[in-house]
C-alpha cells in the first residue's frame, strides 16, 4: 500500500506563517511593555503586599570578638548576632559561612563545623522577628599567634570583625506565592471616601474634557479665517499644551495665591472680591446668582479650569484641521439659501465635526480620567479634589500598601473599560 504524498502548504499559507514569525518580536515587546504590567497589577491587587515586602526577607548576622587569647591554648570567643529582619516571614535552611584565621579549633557547638579556615553553621529555620546570639569558642594554637605577630587585637579586627559572614536562606516571596485575598478590594470599595472620590473623578473628567473641547472649538473657529498675524496666534495658542506641566502649575498656584497672587489683588482692587480667596485650598465658596444662593466647589472648579485651559490646544489642532477640510461650496450653498452664521454653524459645520469631536471626547476622557500630575501639583488632592489616581498614589505610597493601590488602579481600569464599551455602543458616527 503506497503512502499518499504529503500535502504541501500553499504559497499564501507559507507567506502568512512567515508574516506571523516576523511579527513575533512585536508581540513580545507589546506583551513586555503593555500586557505584562497590567497582568502584574491584577496579580498584586489580590495580594496582601506592602512596600516593605518588595525587599526580599533576608537574615542578618554580625560578628564581634568577645574574648581575645593571650597565649596558645587559651580560648578565642566570637559572638554572632542573628536577626530575621522580617517580622512575619519564616526563613528556612539558614546557613552562614565565615573565614577564620589559621590555627583555630572549634569547640562545643554541634551546629557548626570547620574545614581548614572555613566555618560553616547550619542554623535551621528562623521565625519572623527571630533574634538570638550565637557564641562560638575556639582553641588557639601556635599557628594563630605566628600569624598574629604579637598584635592579636589588630589581627582579629582585620581577619574577623572587618569581614561579613556569607549567609544563605530560603523564604516565600509574597509576590510569587499563591496566597490571594479580596481584602484590598473590600477595604477600598468599602471606604467612606470611595463614592465621594469617584464623584469628584467623574466631575473632573467630564467637565475638564468638555471644557477643553469647547475652548478648542472656539479657538479653531476664531483662527480658521485668514488675517494678519494668524500664524503667530496659532503658535501662541499651543503654549499651554507644550509648556512643562510643573511650570504652568506653579504659575497658576502663584497667580491664585491669597497673599501675593495677582488674581486676588486685582479682584479686591476692582471690587470683584470682598477679601482674598484661597482658590486652591478652600473646598467651597458660598455665592448668590440673581438672588439664589448656591455653593461652588471652589478648588475643584479651579483644577477643572486648569485642565480645560491646559489641553484645549490638543482639541484646537484636530478641529482646525477638520475645519480646513470642509468643502467651501457647502458654505456657498448655505449663503444662497440665506442661512445666518449660527445656522451655517449648526447645519453645516457641526455635522462635519461630529466624528472628530467624538474621537476627541474619547481620547480626552481617557487621559483626564487617568490624570495625576495636574491635581497633585495644584492641590495634592486636598480641598475636595481627590480623584481615583490620587487615591492610587495614597494607598500605594502614602500608606505603603501596594495591594490596596493595585486594587484601586484595577477599579480605575474597570470603570474606563465600562466607559469605552458604552462609548462604542452609543457614540455618534461622523465622517
């Protein structure tokens, strides 16, 4: 019976296989840079891990000479101070070795043995916070004093006290073991600060995003027409976006300072303010509009205005580019029909901008939702401006609880995921 010939792959299949192999380095880089940190963050969010746990537990051993010999046959006593720096991690199979001077014979310690000038001690397992003293006694010979050359103290300091014993041990790493817990999520989601922080985050994100897009739309409409100095103004409008965030944040903080800031000085001078206002440290401000009193979240409003001002050039560039791609004959037809400038904007311009505005909203929403540095530099999250990103920082670094910080960032990730699903489900489609 003859074996049927092996079917060869088609040219298209071989090309597809080659393409996958050529893309393999890209997949590996994407996994290493993007996916691995995300997966690691999910992993840590279920672990009871703090900043101190990032440092692997290790034993510490210090040595000190307690009794020096004066003649051959007299004992040399060395004290080894043993310490497990971790308070809750067990160190297993702790072994330390040390180099001894020649001419010493160990006596009276079954856990230790010598081989020539090498000392080896098997100290077993150490519980968390273990602390003990190990005293070893050695009998000296003529060889020891010959090496010491009548300076026993200096010889011991050079050969013993200046050196460090070499220690090995085994320990379970909290990051790699399979102990998981939901305590991080319960503590973060059950905190009385969670819902107010989420509310502030959504307000900051939505109004900051809409404010930057609105200002970008206004600036693009203003600079779409040709006039003298148009190029200079376009470059000037990019300044908030390209300037270093730390520079513009401290500029705003200086201008709004209640003692020396220009805003308060001008406000009081022209009667707009009765007294200086601490814009970045006061949570609320009582105002009255047409006889109706209301409470303004002052510090939050200021950081929203900063967000809108700083990032409107990004929207401005995109919208201006789309403006210039709108066919001019559409406006000519509107002029023939007698449309007013407002009608032309509503019925001609805006429908042409729907696609770019929805894309800008998606991008700015994601970036603003994840924004940390602006609020941190302006208020540090105080005065009612604490967002989820500030909460991640507080949990992970201020409280040294990496597990809770990772859980907070996972909550952030889930909320953004829900937003993206809703966005792609209901977002308007434009050209």
